[in-house]
C-alpha cells in the first residue's frame, strides 16, 4: 500500500466495505470560518461513513461561534472521541489553517489526511473512494473534471472561471492533473513529511496547486477519483480579490522556483522512489 496504512476490507452482503486502521488512522481536516450552520451536518455525515475516519476542525475564531459549535460536537457522546478541534486566534486564510491541521495530525501519528471544506460542497460519501484509492497513490484528488464537468448549482461564469483556472495552472506548471484546484483530496503521511510544509506560501486556491506541484516534483504518485461538487447552500464564500491575484501569480512562481524547491525536498524524492 502506498502510504503504509493497514486496512482490512470486508465485503458484507449489502456490499458496503468497512476499513479498519489499527495503527495509522485517517483524519479529515476541515478549516472553518463562519460555518456554524453547516458544521453539525458535516460532522454527522463524516462520522457515519464506513471509512471510519476521525475529524479535525480548524477554526480561526469565527465570529459566528463555529468554534463553540465544534467544541460541543467534539464533546457529544455520539462523537466517540473521534472529533477534535484546533482553535486559532485570528483569520489567517485556508492555507495557514491547513498547515496547522497537518502539523496537528502528523504529531498524533495519523497515516493520511483528507482535506474537506466545511460548507458541504464536498460530499462525505466520497471518503471511502478516496481512502481506497490511497492503496495505489500517495495523493488522491477528488476531481470535478474527470467525466466532463461535475458541479451542481454553479452559474456558467463560475464554471468557466474554475475550468479556465485549471487550464492556466496546467499550462504554466505542467501538472499532470485534471483538477489542480480541488480542495477535496487525500495526502499520505509521507507526502506531508516530504514536501517541506513550513515553506509553503500559498493561502487560497493556490494552496492546492502548490501542494500538488510539490508532491509531483518529489515524485509521489498522484491519482484522481471522480466527485460531484455541490455549491454551498448556507454561509458565505470567502473568495477574495487577494485570492484571485494569488491564483494568477503563484503558478508562475512555482514554475520559476521548481529547481530550488526540489532541492528543499531531497528527502521526499528518496522516499517516494523507495
Ligand atoms: N480556518 C479557516 N478556514 C477558512 C478560511 N477561509 C475559508 N475557510 C474555510 O475553507 C473552506 C473553503 O472556503 P469557501 O469560502 O467555501 O471557499 P470556496 O469553497 O473556495 O468558495 P465557494 O465555492 O464560493 O464556497 C470552508 O470550510 C471555509 O469555512 C480561513 O481564513 N480560516
Ligand atoms: Mg466552498
């Protein structure tokens, strides 16, 4: 198995698959900023998936009290100690929240981390597929662009923007991935250990691009599984002008700095090829 996760799969009569992780468990990391209306449902849905993952909420002191909601959910008996909360003191962006969450998960020995938005755009039903695909890859991307374009409730303008952004990223960075900006994805532990996380600069959509770029540069296996993305129903998008500028400039910077980045990741290259 690519990431050393021990899993035993049992096909039951109803053909559901259960996976156990005796040592190296999988944790979903979900960054939150003002997601109080979405979090309860997200936690319930994640916990009932057959993949038996844990969940870490990384909250940036949301003014709407998401942090308190997360604490209450973590303490509820139904959570069985599988839900954790990392409180941060200020809104610092998606990328910083993920880096904090990755560090938390690595310190506690998790074997793989799944990134998931808290706004229910990423259906927890796909967790099983992501985890299973980790048997043959170190990075598994939940892709909106494998079978045409799989998004629900996006206006044409948004589809064109996302598709165009992916075309631009692929062209500039030469990433061999259909959906470079998807925020629903799995990283095995060894990817997170190898890609020199403290030097990751991006914070918006580019965070996904930069992480994929670093993983490809280090020689890790990347695969995509199809997902259907649903636009958020509650809460507000945090897409800002700064994020758009970063998305335009970061691919150029990655291409420019590829050689220097590879030098910083020598350990990862060796591991990936082992
Ligand atoms: N901790 C933390 N979470 C954030 C921050 N910005 C966004 N998020 C979370 O990151 C996830 C994705 O953010 P969204 O606002 O949904 O961004 P998006 O999915 O790119 O945009 P939409 O498609 O319009 O919803 C959500 O769970 C947000 O709550 C931040 O600064 N800190
Ligand atoms: Mg969203």
